[in-house]
């Protein structure tokens, strides 16, 4: 899924920001960088600040317009640091991560970041399906480009991991024992407790019922039940050795 997420940088003027953004992307598992009309090149400073993620910066796709960058994307989210006169669907950074992660499972999605000083223009924002504003400290909301990329990339990754875990839970259900297997365990447990004289056969008591409630509450899986049966078997073997 993460391969279907583009990070689009529009009009970047400082090469170091390209390198820092590449590093932020790679840390979160994103690899598709697109540069729209960059005002600088991927130079030595960009490579230095990429710190091991220079492959992303060097392999970035360079286009002249935002339309070219997002032409194959079914979802486009534009980052906006300030409120606009445009009445456009807004989302938080958390909602952005969830939306991008979900839709990127089926098609290409893009997160678009504007120029360091002025951000995205209104015309560019109108090319986006949603706008996202990172809820920074209102008294000091100065996020640089790489920080913004890092924040939204992190949200995408967290949402992606939740989707993966959810899918794993659906496709890999817990392997619980059948009722018959549980009854065999309870019978085995009762026999061992009788052999060790923890309970007495001629005196009714609630020990086994309480043990049933305990294990029913714990819901041991098949492997765990096998371990318990193995422990009981080892006790039986030891008792038989002592009795000889």
C-alpha cells in the first residue's frame, strides 16, 4: 500500500528541504517523491540532509505542473498551514493518514506540500479533494517543510499498520480448542488432582467448577491447552515413577 502514496513537493526552493523530506519519507516507509517545478536541484546539500535516503531524492520524478504530478491519483490531499477563503473539505492530520492509508490500498494517492514561504496557491488547493491542517501550537505553528512531511507520513504509516493488523486478525483467527477438547482437558485435570489428593473423590467440592470458570475466562488457545495437557502428563509420569 505504501508504494501507492506520493509525496508531492511544489516549487521547493531549498535543496536541503528535499533531502530532509526524503529522509522523513523513508523513515515511515514512503518512497514516491514528486517535485513540481522545483527552484533548486538535488545537490550535495540535499544528499547530505537525506542521511541515507538519497535514493528517494535522486529518483524523484520532476514535472512542471501539479496536474502532471497527480494525474494518476484518485485521492489528493493538499497541506494548508492557514485557513483560506475556499470552502473546501478539511481534515486533521490523523484523518488524513487514515484516508490516505485506506484509499491507497486500491489506487494511487498523493499528499501535496507547498512552497516553503507561501505554501500552495488557491488554484493548486482547488486541485485537491481535501485540505489538511496540522494542529500545531497556535502560538507557534511554524512547521518547516520536512516537519510537515514527517508528521503526515507518520500518520499514514500508523493508519497503515492498523489496517495490516486488522486484516491479520480477520485472516488469522485465534485457534481455540473445540468443546470436546476442553472437556478432555477438564477430565485430565480432575484425574491428576485426584492422584495428587488435592481433591477427594468421595467429597463433592467446587474446585473443578472453579477451575472450569478460570479456564473458560482465560480462553486458552490450542497450543496453550496442549502445554497444559503436557504438564498434567508429566505429573502423571512422575507419580507413576514414585509409585514403583
